[in-house]
């Protein structure tokens, strides 16, 4: 954890992380829980594309 803090404070590098969980959880992480649930009701095409992209990135 100290190494992460050092990189954050002393460099302009990005830190990539791997998020474990279901595709639904990853979509909620990307959009936020409320936005993700609203998308499932009102923007189903977007949700399908988002989930498809999550699956392809595995």
C-alpha cells in the first residue's frame, strides 16, 4: 500500500487495477449503482453494450 501512495504522490503514472466480481458488479462500479439501475430500466441498449464490452475485456 505504501508503494501505491508513493506512486500517487510522486509521479504522474496511472495505476491499473483488476476488479473482481460479476459483470453486473463491474457495470455498477463503472457507472455507479443508481445510474446502473436506471440504465437497466431506461437504456437497455447501452447496458447490453457495456456488459458486452466488460465480457470481451476479460
